[in-house]
């Protein structure tokens, strides 16, 4: 396959050298004549372990060369230019747009179905709302019909980029159509990694989600480390053991958009550790921000109910998660308390919460939060639906889903758990984070 790569900075150089090693013909394009000259002399313009050898092989075999201006496009072009921050923090697109304009001009004289692929990190909406119209304007062609357009973000770390290219956790291709995505997929035929094909905005957002989470992990590790030091605890040993838990700590278990966390552990333990940090004069802004962030998700649920304009509210689920009757610091209990305080009429059903069996701290918490909760409880889902104009779902069960799908009454559903999966089954519907 003949590939044109625009931008021979870090990402562009590594991508070009690795693809040339996979027997593709690669032409690198960069405005810097020094970079171009070094690549054509089989030298690496950047420092990265193993890259000099790859460029030497690619250039020596004639599969890799560079130029300051592309005069034609091959089968696919990869845009790898930088997108640095503007002074106000917004994303800088001037390099990207300059390249896109040039590609658009070259598309006019390109035979066959050429696929333009953005590899630069760009915010969701950039490719379809900015790049695509510019390409169509400059080429006088139509995306999807005359040329393809995809998003293919990279996940390479400096110093391990070549290994990351050949052994990524996944390869994601954001596509507008299968024809375009198939062309990009051919680049990675020999890469043994899961292939994720999605819409372009999903592919754009995945890159930001990954980097934001990586930044969060760094700050989290540092704050735990600072607190450990204040108590003369070996922070590296703590995190070494922490990382051995791949069931909860290093897993997708908690990484699902939805409602707030609750229960008898997370809230109290967060309060305890942030209080200890204060006592030790250790600043932990990330840890301290978690409870306010959690509380805002409860406020978001309230806003969804309020925006319905209806006052009779049914709640399916009272405990803090499915499979338990534990109501201590359950976020849905806090939401119910908020609704009652604002004058809403509330009815509740939870098959796992039997008021007759509640005792101890569990019962005390409910009595203190919603003293008259017994008068709000119903004996079935159907009775809650019958009395309500809005139904809040806080537990994901087959029973709840079946009852809601079969409801004949005109109700609005506020879904906190994505009970219908990716495809909602009712007309009046609001998901809390989707």
C-alpha cells in the first residue's frame, strides 16, 4: 500500500518507520527541510530507541522517503501534525488545517478512492465538522462517495513507541463508512491486537478519555504517596500491592458512566482519608474533589427529573446497588430526600429492601434520612408505574426492564443504570450520562 504521512514529528516518524517495516511504501511530508533531509539520508530526526535502525532499513530499501511538499497522494494519507494548545487553552488546529487544505487540493487530481485519516489528537467533532467540509470545499468532491475519511488515534508512549505500535492494547478506527474503514484496517493486518471500529466522534473521544484517565492516575498516585510519606508509610509498597488487584483496581468494573457511588465504604473512607490529610497538612486536591463530583451527579439526576415538568415520581431501587438491601449512603436515598424536600410526590419499590428486615445501622440511616419511608413503599413495579408520571430507575434488573417495556401508561423514564442497554425501548427517555 502507498501511504502519505503529513507531519514527520514524533508520531509521524514512528508511524512512517513502522509501516515501512511492514512492507508499505511511505512518503513523509514535512515543512522542515532538515527533517526531510535527515530521513532521506537514513537518519532519524528525533530520539527514540530503535527508530534510527528502522529508518535506516526503510530508507535503504526504498520504502521510506520524505519531501517538503506532496505532489500526489497514494492509497491513504495519515495526518500526524501537532495540535498544540492556544494561549487560552483551546486546541490549536492551524497546522492541521493547512495540511487538510493541501490534501483537498491534491484530491482533485487523485484517481481511485483515497482515504484521508486523521491521526492527530483532535476534539470530538473536529473531523466531521471542520476537516470534512474543508476537504470537500478544496477538492470539489464528496466524502464517502469520492474519498474516504477516518479517525485513527495513536497510543504510543515516548521511549516505547515502536513496541506500542506493534503491540497496542487495541487499534481503533473511527469511520463514516465500511469502505473507508477497510482501507485503514489493511495497515494493521499483521498487528495482533483487538480491532475496534466505531464512529469518528467515539474514536476522537477515546483518545481524550485515555489521556485524562492517565493524568488522573498520576495525580492519584502522587496524592496517596504524599499522604503515605506524612505517616511514614512505604508508598511504593502500598501501590505495588494496590496494582495486584485486577478485579477492581485495574479493571473496567467502575469505569461505566452512570449514577453516583454510595454504600457503607466509599463515602466514609474518602471522608476519612481526606480528613487525615488535613490533619497531616497534606494537600490532596484530587481526592478532595471526589465527593463534590459525586454529589453533582445526584444533582444531575434531580435536574433530569425537574426538566420533565412532572411532579409524580416513581423510584425503582432503593439500596445503593443491585443485589443488596444496604441503603446506607445510597445516592438514590439522597435523591429521594431531595425530591420530597422540593414538594414532589414519591413512590418507591425495591424487591431487595424488605422494611421488616431492616435493622441496625441500615435501618437507622433510612429512618434519619426518610423517616416516613414506609408510607412511600409500594408492593410492585406496576403500582409505582400506575402512580407516577416519571419513573427513576436506579437498579439494572430484568424485572424492572420487562415491566417498563410493557408499560402502557405515558411515563417518562430517567435511567441511572442504562437498563435498556444501547437501544432504549421507550419514547420518553433520559439517560443520566448517555
